């Protein structure tokens, strides 16, 4: 039930934003620039340790940099997968 309600609210926001943009009303711009950290890692339990950085560039462009690590147990040993990207 909560998932259906959440999806309905998301659709309502998208439709409202699109309607305002079509009829020439200014839409709100979000400044998402900043550093974000998502950590759920607990030793011996696995989890994530992720970093995301967004910076504004000229011409309305943004630069995004991501580094992520996924920790998990392989048998009794803890191991991880790492990844990164930017652009």
C-alpha cells in the first residue's frame, strides 16, 4: 500500500512540474551540488560505503563523481567490490 501511495505521489509531482513548464510558469531549480555519503557497513555484517560528489559547472552543467564499495561475506571471510566513475 505504501509503495502504491509513494508512486502515486511521485507521478503527481512529475505531472505538476511538467504542466507548469509547458504553460510558461517558472519551475523551481534544485541546487544539488555537494558531497553525499551513504554508509550501511557494519564489520562482519557487510553493507555499503559510498561517496557521491556533485559540483556545478558553467552553462548549467554539473560534474558528478562517485566511489562505492560493497562489503559482503564470502563464507567466513569478508570481501568487497569497489567501483568509481566521474563525468
